[in-house]
């Protein structure tokens, strides 16, 4: 018998997974020169693209105000890029010890104040704060924050009900189909889809996680922080014991 009115937060956990939290934070260091240059060039590209569109439209329609605005936007974005490159930092993930902060997906800065960061290897969440990287905990959550985790290659589910930890008796397939509305503007239909099989549940629980597609990347969106941490932990354990994901 299903009981969808029960939320994961209100259900006692009877399983055996104890998520790992590193005892000590890691410390950020100044980013290498090539990382700073890469970040600055990416900002320069964005600034040129945005400003170019505004200036082009302004020039075509003889809207001087839009052209001047485009120039102003270019200067502002470029200044922000210079600051970001100057303060760019890199650090090691407290969980898997892989270096993060070198790519565009994760930006770490010396002036960060409780900024969310995610490891691209083990997908654990962290907090970047004043030169330190520490594990993200439930008390760090903001109101209505989406609990989203990238689906890792060859990842596994916990061998228990996702909600309560009891032995699973049902395995549910997660599906997502996303219509790219932007493609309709140019007369094309673009659909992204994906499935994940065998999400484990006991006889009383389900709907603890759903599948979401963003920019061709699949994510799991959890209803509860502890459920997400248990999923991350079992896959982190595989990673650290040599079973590469």
C-alpha cells in the first residue's frame, strides 16, 4: 500500500548508510596563471557577444542610446571578469581530493561567503567560504533550494528503500522528456529524454526523487537532503574504493 502523503523528513530511517563528512576543510590556493587567463577569455567572449548584439541592433536602428548601453555593458562585464580572474582560487574536494575550480562550471574566489560549490568528480556539495571548502550540511540549505545532483556514469542506487532504508520490494523507472521550446521559434522541435531504472522503494514509499534534464545533462532532484546524501555516499564509496564511476 502506497502512502505518498508521507514526506522523507517525517519518516524514521532504519537503514545502514551513514554518509561520510570530512572532518577538516580544505584550503583554497591562488589559481594557476592559465586558469586565470582561461576565465578572463571566457568573460571577454561573453562581454563581446552581449555588447555586440546590443551595438548591432542600435546601429541598425540608429538607437544611439542602445549603442552606448552596449559599450557600458561591455566595460562592466569586462571589469567583473578582471576581478574574477584576479581573485580566482582552486582547491581540493574535501571528499575525493580532486582539484576543483579550474573549469567554468565551478568558480571559486577568495571573497566567497558561503557559496555553493559542487565537485565534478564525486558530485558532493561543498561550501566555499573565505578561503575554505567544507562539506555542505542541512543547516546550509536556503528556503526552497532545489536538491539537484548530476547523474554519474555507471552510478548505483542504495540497496534499500530511498526514503526509509527498509529492504526494497519495488523498483521504479524514472523518466523525463523535455521539449526545447526555444527550438520552436525557428520552426524545429527538439526533445530531450532520458530514463533511469530500478529506483528502490519499500511497499509504503515512492516519489522521493525525479529525473530532470538541463542542457542535455541528466540530474536527480531529491525531495530530502538526507536521501540525496545517501545516494551520493554509496557512489562516493565506489569511487574511493577503486570502482570508478
